[in-house]
């Protein structure tokens, strides 16, 4: 048995660049991104009917502040939560069987506050596509700012 005492372990955080474009998508990836766009627009427009259709009843999310919500809490939040702008700045979508993962960067603006974020969303294929889980957090490569 060799001793590892002469080695130093260095942990490295790798944050990949997401550079997929819509023209590069397969039909399954395009279908997922279509639902992802509906999700983005529903949040911007406080459209809880669309959110109710897209989100799985088992939906669970964690936002950039560490707050967690289930399906009912998410629908309730988006009845009145004001978002001035919400953009998907870059993305990558991976499809395996009936499950898809979309990860990328986004920017959320509320009033004068601008929050650049990283996100990961998990979709499971259903009748309309289901968003099962979402997690977003502040982008460590960019700082949130107030205009």
C-alpha cells in the first residue's frame, strides 16, 4: 500500500460554457426548449394556467436565495411575483430517453435589480412535457447589480 502523503489534492470548480444554438437541436431537444420557452414566458407574464400545465405536480425548485418551493407554492408565487425581464442567455439541452436536462445561464430583472444566474432544469416527457425540477443560483462569474 502506497502512502499519498506526498500529494496535495486541489479541488477545481469547473463552470462550463453553454453554447448550443437552436439550429443545432434534435427534434427532441427542440421540443424540450419549446416547453422551456413557454415556462420562461409564463413566469414573465404571471401566467399560472400555463405554469400549471407545464409543471409536474411533483415539481420542486430551489431558487438563487436557497428558497425551496413545491408545485402549489410555485403557482402561488407566480400569481403576483413581478419580473421586468427574464432572458435565457445560453443553454445546453441533454436528452436521455424520456428525461431531459436543460442547463445554462439566464438573467432576471426585477425593477432595477439585475441577477445573472446559472440554472438546471429537469424535464420528464409527458403529454405536454413536464418540468419536474428547477434549480438556479447566482452566477459566480458575474455579479448582480442595481441599475
